[in-house]
C-alpha cells in the first residue's frame, strides 16, 4: 500500500516559449521517430510486424484453432458419442448423433459429428469436457469458406490427418500436469487426488473407502477387462 | 476467504443503517437486510424519499449510483413482487457499498418513480431497465429504449419473453430525438444545423451514434444512441451454465478481456466460498495488470489517432503485441482468452512465464518514455487535449463515473485500494490522480497507471511461487485432472456432473466488483441454486461514461467531441453487452 500521486501537478500547465515555438519540438519529436526507424533498419527482427502470407506467427502449443477428432490405432474414432462436448459448448455448435458400434468393446460411436465453425467461439470447452481424449485442437486458424454449408465440418473433415501435426501443429489439448502439453505415460500417472470434501468426510466418518479402481488399460487398446458383455447384443 | 471477514464488517454497517433510519420517518417503510451487502428494501412510494435521504444524510452520503438493474422474479421463489429494481450505491466518503431494492407491486404495469433527479447517472440505467424489463419510471426525462432498437416489441429480459422472436428494423423505424424535429428559431440560419455522427464512423471506435445540434461550430445539444452491438449477454447467460458464461465475458470489454472474466468468476467464487491457491490468484493479478496496460495503450493510441497523431498509435501497439504473445502462450488465444475458470485457471501458465513477464517489464517502459517525449509537451496535443472535455469532480460523481475518468477529476477512488482484493494490499503502488478533469488529465492518469501496473507486476512476480496449483482442488467446482478422469470412476462422475449440470451455486445474490481498465467493473449475480445464473447484470464501467458524453461535449466543437470520445474509453462490446 502506498499513497496517491498527483500526476497533473507534475506536468507544467503552460508550455515554455521554446515549446510553443513548435519547431524545436518537431525536431525533438523527429529524434524519437527517426531513432525508431534507424533501430528498426539495423535490426529488422525487433519489428513486431510480420510479412503475413510469407511469414507466419509461431503460436504456442496451446493455440485454440480448428478441431480434430483423435482416432484409435485401428483408425476408428476415439469418440464414444457421450454428448459431453455438445453439452459443454457455450456456442452450441456441436451436433452429435450416436450409433451402436459393431464392435462390442467400443459400444458407441458418432454417426454424425458436426462442428459449425462459424458458430464456434474457439473456447476449448469441448476439449476440457471430453472424457476420452478424443477431441483436440490444432494451430490451424486459417479457415475461409465460400458458403455457410462449407463451414460445417463433419466427421471426415474432423478426422485427424497426418499433416495436421506436421503442418499446423497440435494446439489446445487436455490439461496434463507439467507443461500442460505432454500426455502422461502410464508410469508418470498422477496419483488420484480426492476431491476436497467427499472423501475426507467419508474418512472422518470411518466409512471404508473403495480402493483405486483399475483403469481400462492403455487408452488406445480395445479393452474388455471390466466390461460385462450384454448377451442380447450381437 | 474475504467473504468471512466481510460478513462481520457488513453486519455492523447494516446495523448502523438501521439505527440511522430509525431516526427518520422512513423507518416503517424500509426493511434493512444483511446479504453480501447491506440491503434496503422499499416500496415505490418511499423510494424517492429514501434515495434523497441516502444521498444527503451526512452519515450516509451515498453520492455515487453505481448500477441500477431490473430483476424479474417470475420463476424465483420467496420474493414478494414480480419486479424489482435493484440499485447499487457507493459512498465515496465512507467507502461503503449499499444495495437498495425497490419492490414494484404491480406485475402488469410496473411503475416506480425515477431517481434521475437525485443521481443523474440513473438516467441511462433506468432506460435500460425500461427497455429490458418494462419498468416504467415516472418523471424520467427521456424514457425510451436504449439497448434494443426502436422497432423492438416486448421486454426481452422478462422471464416470459420468448427468445426466438425477430423484429425487423428499417430506416423508417428510427426514432429521432424530439428536439431534432423542433424548428430552431434560427432554423433558416445556415450555421444552425443538426448533424449525425455515426453509427459507423471511424472516430466512434465501435458503433455509436451521436446526434448533435450545432450553432456555428459549437455543439448546443446532443444525444447518443447506443445498442448497435447488443448481443443479449445477460439473456444468454440465463440459459447457460456458470462456466459457459466465461467465453461471453471475453466479448464484453474485448480490449482487456481477461479482467472481465476475473470479475465474473470472482462473483461466482464468492457465492461458492471456494478458495483459490495463492499462485492462481497471483497469475490472475499479473495478467489483469497486463490487460490494464493493453487497454490504456489502445485507448490513448486510438485517441491520439483521432486527433491526428498516427505514429504514437503504432508505438502503443508494440507493447500490446508483446503482451498478446504472452497471453497466447498462457491460454491459446490472443483476444478471446477464456482463461479463467470458476475456482482458478483453465491451465497452468507455461514454464517460462516468469521470464517472459520480466522481459516485458523491461521492454514496455522505453515505449512509455518515448510516448511521453512525443506527447507531453507537444503543442498540438496540448491544444487538442488540454481544457477540452472538462468535467468537475461533482459532475463526475453525479454522473456515476469511476476509474481513470474519476481519478482525473481528483477523486482517488480505485477499487484495488478501497477494497483490496487478491494481493493488492501487499504491493507498494500509488493511485495516480489529476485535478483538471480534462482530456489531458485523463491521458496523464492513464500513462502513470501503466507504470504503476508494471510496478505491481514486478512485485507480484517476486512473490509468485514457482510451483503449485493454480486452481482449487474442490471437484464440485473445478474439473478433476484429465488423467484422473480417464482412469478413476469417482473423478469421472465429478467431471460428468460438472459438464452436464454445471456448478451448483447456492441460492442467493452477490455483487462483486473489481477495478476494470476503465472503472469499477461489477457483476451482480442471482442464483436460485441451479447450474446457471438466474440473472446476471454487468455494471460496465464505460456505460456511465458514455451517458455523460452528451453532457461533457456541450459548448465544445465537434473536433473536441472526437477528442473527448477517445478519452472516455468506450468499448462498444461492454457498453451494449
């Protein structure tokens, strides 16, 4: 904490005669601007402007650009059509229709997954909401369309393509500990922290806590470990 | 948590008000309650007497009307009347906030007296409440729509208004102020004419319509029309969850987008009583001060462009560009940041955050020095800025102005000082003021504020812990870490509940305020216990500035008006919401 300063009193109200003469001040002003010019000429890299189509800005690995849908190793979408991203989207730009996957292990998959890029506000809430690590964002932000229909990206345009990571680079991804961009390996998995409250309260009341539930294994591998197969299914 | 400390202090304040009121004839008609702020409830018949008493009573002196909002209680239990008009007042001498609710009994035709005669600032706020809720303020000088256009039918923020309706606006629907239709006694005189500046005029920076009557070169009467950028922020937030509102707040004051988000989540967090880790709060402080610098850069730069100094604009944009780089590295977007979340931040800052900030602390001051060398003793800038757009201290308070505008009139009111949130009380910094109240004073105050912000950032970086969480670990509020969501059923359930239903904010109401880049930025939120806000009212700092514009420019020339419009720092996104 400190005081209050009167900045109005610092600058004299009236200009001196020399300043009012105007020309000396022009010269002083030119000294500033020409100084900038010379410094910029000598070292072009300190210029904040870039020659856009030729030069491109190097955005961070958190950039929120065009979305991609991640795929499993066998090429199927990781998405299980749980509608979480559709629900989380503040702009209501995601439309999902779920279908039953022929492979029992995958259960559900998106028959339709549309993102209207003109509605999208690129907030990244869909990435935050996804429980399956299925939707990421890239650094690609140059999207121009000739029609509104063109702006609706469906499954084939959202599928991750090899050039995505090569050309544009991945952008906003689920939040991982560390630098926030590297997915954790199984060994470096964070210990599961109890949410404040619930577990502590249970512990206090000496209710036996369930142990850590074993996960379904590596995300990419189809797993049937802890899933009861519904006999009515084909 | 600040809420606990406050609750004790505020009870005393409410008790004091009750005691003071008991000495007046108003006692029987006013009910004193103690919510987050001391709250008075009154019927329309006693509202004016109470307002006058609150303003003039030497032990109250609520001289600044911060905000006036309508509330529709149609789907809210436990309220006596359907409509309320909620005013938030500030006593500059006592540094106290107060809420006054006027309960309007008639649901069909809600009528209450206008307080514009007591606080001139009420003028536009009441027009807004009329526009959005249909509250009819008797005795209001100019009660017509303000945010919605003239051909609009109905009152959109009423709970029974069907949101899908479209109302066509054509040129013929434009309602010109009455005085433009009246013939001047010297109407034939070629020097007296009514002109229209805007809506899309380069000097209005955003879309603002100024209608002015000129006598020669002097403006003798003026009126501003706003609402061209109205995007139903408040209506939309009622249909979204608490977290989903965050991207919308970025689009309020888009020049300093993050401060809006911080102000909003602080409101929700204080309703929840959730604790934010120190590191998260410090990062918020640092980034909001950087946002303040950007805002002032744009404001002064654009203002100088309007009066003909283009070079300075480019120089001012360089620090802004560098700050945007930092912000993009933190959250992945330059302008629409969506970085804060209820309970903390979306993601931890990058590892080189500290180094990046410190580099900025070195590169920004030379630009400020250059600017001062170019402008401070520049005769043209002086002639254009000094002595134009003058308002006195009393006028500024009556018009409800806060922020740099108020400080340039000699009132050292800064929220960071008057009610230090986060860590502002720990830092050593000064509140810059000036006494002239003209455009040049506002320029000087903003320049110094940028230096003070740098000072705050430096101190905040010094105490910023290297490691640690930036968000609360309360999974009822914050999404659990992704790794836990993938592998742990309990975390997945928390995750699912948060995404699908939103945060359960306890029923109640809250007004939280922070120092935005151009004044006190307040959010008034009402929760009914659902996943989203029942009503969310923004107190945009530039709204009263713009309301005062048509009064400040009287007697000046059009070119003075343009210079003044720049120093008001009016951001259309925030003005029209």
